[in-house]
């Protein structure tokens, strides 16, 4: 009996060792389904929605929070676009300007008291996430879509949706293309490393349309290829289409189709794991929206400093310690509104002007039929 017992134990140990060995070798995790092969491959870089190792929170890696780093440095390092007029654009004078650029300025005003204390880093769609993950930038404000994978496996935190958008399609009027089905067999220019590329594949598959994606690393090369006739259509966010349409050599030869391929909630992004910094960026942006709700502008904000309205007093730091609770000055929203303007001022300055004339639509305040409103400053 004892011999039988020992034999059984030996067999069990051998089986356990085999199971352990199989587990160590393991099979790789299932990869995402492949997309249609593009006619022109972009440089081999990590796709925007693939999941690198989650970045180590900055406060653990250096012993400092992002707020500490920004204050000690004396400036905010902000990742932006340089090729989308209206949102992020490098002017001939070498100055960055646009809707997303002003979000950087608002955060700098709130944290440092100086909207100009910003160092801008021009980033492509493919290099924006690595730059944020490795600490090259403190904030990413570059027409970036909020998705689940970016919010979870990529290790980032989205703050406020500052622009509600949707993906569209630009075509040549002469081609008489009105529906997605009309694009059967067409070639479509698209920027790689973006949700745009993935959405295009999803929607064309759902519509049963065969197409050839022609991919490029950035917006300028994508638009240039479309304008030169390398593809039959060009797709990106509708706001981006309007922006690029305005600078085409012969805009009247083109049109934006009446189709929406996706929802594109856009907004600034921070690293996961630094809740204080996320709160600061989030509530600074909400402060701009609240400013518009209350009718507080860069021109009249000083008049509101003597108001008796409790929430406005808390918003502007006249009473309470909302800013101190986040680690910054109580007048953070005052500084942002005074130096940069409220949400409506920023929108009008960059997007409601010629040649864009973008209507507010979903980006109007909730009381005007839009989706924009701020949680309470309490």
C-alpha cells in the first residue's frame, strides 16, 4: 500500500510539472483582427490603439507629481498638432494657435498664472501617445478621440470632452459620390495611427463596400495625396475636413459628403495614475465652460469679483478653497478666463470665423440645445 501511495504521489508531481511548463510557454494573446491591406504602407510604427506596457506614473518614477514638475520647471509642456488650422496650427511667424492650443494656455494660466508659460511640442498621431506615456509632455491637447482602449490598456486619462465631432468623407464633385456604396472599389486617403483608419474599416465592412486604404503618417501628406489625385476620397473628423477644405487650392471642386462614420468625442489627455493633475486639467476646462454659462468673459470677469452669487464666487476664488483643494490657487478659473477667455470665446476665436464658420451644434451650451455644461463648482 505504501509503495502504491508513493507511486501515485510521483505521478501527480510529474503531471504538475508538465502543467507548469505548458503555462510558462503559453500561447500568445489573440491579436486584433487585421485591417484591409493599404495600398501604401506608412512607416512601421505602433498603432495608436495597440497597448504598450502601461506607463509608470510619474510620481512613482521620479518622486514628483506632474504638478510639482510643472511648477519647478516654470512652464507647461503641451503636445499639440501643427497642421490642422483652427485646432492646432503653426503659423508662418512660428507661433502655435488654435482651439486645442488655447486649452494648453488655460491650464498654464490656472497652474502658473501665466497663459504664455507653455512649451509646445508638435506631435503626429503616431508619436503623441509615446510622448505622453514617457513624460516628454505634461498634457496632450491634440484632437484626440476618447476611446475605451486608450482610457484603459494604453494607460491614459481623458479629462473633458471639449469638442464633439464625427468622422466624415471628402470627395470630388465631378465624381458624383453621394453614399458609401458609391465608393465601391475606390481608394481612400487616411492618416495612419488614428481611430479614423479603424472606423473606416469598420464602416466600409458593415456597408459591404470594398475599398483600398491609402495611408499616410500625417495630415499634410494625406491631404496632399488626395489633392494630387492619388485617391478618390479623403476621410478624417468632420472638423478636420472643414479645416482642410478651407486651404485646398480649388475648394469648389470638392464637397464633404452627408455621412457620419463615427462619434468622435475629442479632448485633452493626461497620464493615468496622477489623479491630482487630472483633476486640475479637468476643472480648469470646466471653469471655461462654467464661465460661458454665467456670462463671464475675459472682458468682464473683473466685474464679477464683487458678485453675490455663491457659485460664481467659488468659481472665481472669491470665497472657498476649491483651488487649494486641488493644489493650486483658488483663483485658477479666474486666471484662465481672464487670460484666455471662456469656452465660447475660444470657440468663436478659432472655429466660428472665416474660413471655417463651424456652427456650435453639439458643442453649444446645454441651455442652447448642445451638450456642453459644467458640473457644480461646490
